[in-house]
């Protein structure tokens, strides 16, 4: 999977690194230590898959970012 730096069009999506098709949501996201979130993207237009890495500024993090609330049933 390439880790190219994609061009952002808005804060709600990303452009495909190959064909510039606008993608709204990642296929998968995972929290990484140190306030990083890795997003995996798949373009339905050209089938290119790639990753992006976002960093949550430490000063903007809340307790829910570190310890998500438990769902009780």
C-alpha cells in the first residue's frame, strides 16, 4: 500500500493520490500511540488503495480520545 501524501480538498474528505477522485470516508481507521490516526483509503474509481496519517494535537485531546467511554447494555 503506498503511503503517498494525498491532496486535501476539504476537512471532510481527501483526494485519491492517483486520479484525484474525491473520497469522503476511509475504509478503515485505527488509533496509533502518540495521538496518531492511520486511515486506509480505497478509490472506487481507479481501485487505488493508500494510507494517510493524521496527528491529534495533544492539547486538543480529551479523556474520550485516550479512554473511549464503555457502552453499557
